[in-house]
C-alpha cells in the first residue's frame, strides 16, 4: 500500500490536468448506502426491488410508493463530505483537478467545495414541477406527503435519472470532453458496472489511468496504477 500511495502522490504532483470519475463508493463512507455492497439497498427488504422502484415505469404507475421509498432511502440530507470529497475540492482549488464526473446524486462534492461537478445521474437537491418547471429543494420533497405537488397543481419530480431514462446530453458531452483531454484519469469508488456511465472512460486517451476501489474492477488490467482500499483513507494519506 505504501508503495502505491507514493506512486499516486508522484503522479498527482507532476500534473495539473486531473479528471476524477467517481461512483457510489465515494459516498458510502459518508453513510449513504449503495445498491451493490453487502450493506447496500439490494440487501434490504422492500415490496419491490430498488431497481424496479427507481425506474421510470414505476414512477409513473405507482408514484406514491416511489416517493415513500425515495424519501426513506434516497434523501440523506444530513450526510457530510468525507476525506475523498475534501481532497478533490483541494486539488481543484490548487488548479490540479479540472472536473469531477460523478454517478452520485447526493451533492456532497459541491458541499465539500468542488465547483466543476458533472452529475451524470442528476441530483436529489434539484426538483422541478413537470408542468411549469418551478424549482423545489430537497427539503420540500422530504417534508411533503404522498406525491409532492407544485403551487400550480403539477407533480414535482426529482431531477435524477431513473432507470429507463437517458442521460443528459450536455452533461455527457462535457464529461467526454474533460475525460478525453485529461492527462490523469482517477477512477474511484465504482465497480464500473453501471452503463452507459462507465463507458465514458473509454474516451480517455492519456497514459496515467488510476483505479482506487475496495474491490477489483473489469478495468484493472488497463490501469497504470491500482490501489485497493477505502478511498477516504487513501485520499487522506495524499
């Protein structure tokens, strides 16, 4: 581990063009459950699987059940940034990190101070009326009953990408641009199992691919450096 950390430190010190691509593992250390770990949402008991509840079809057919689950399990508004979030914000402040491309929807990167965050799957902090597009914050959703309603009478939908929905084209385009131009691409806290998001790393053209994750990923063989372990602990040592 020490040797890997020293190599990672060396890579970071010698560049000012890093892009970070992160997944659920970045947020689990802040107490936000993911879907695939031992303690994740897939291993808890609900009337329907989380993947079903968080689908566009389910949202349309059973919106009250959707919001009951969403309020209970997706709105972790008291969660705080961990060492990984803070280190990334520091690198951006120092001019080393150009962008964060994240699959997470919790807003913790911004809470830590990061500014250029590309949220592939949206954010629980943004909610819009489906009729008049009026904005509502996450607290409004949390404190509402049943299906949250706008003052105009329309339903308020979280600005998150549900299963069966497509990613935002502008966000994807910007992510591809940053990844393709990066000197160093650090991938952290993701199993690289969620597509199309995971496919974006195919656009990387550099020769410093770093993978930081608790478990092996399908891309480990392609990486120049693989560091296995807690991303918060690893980043706090940099």
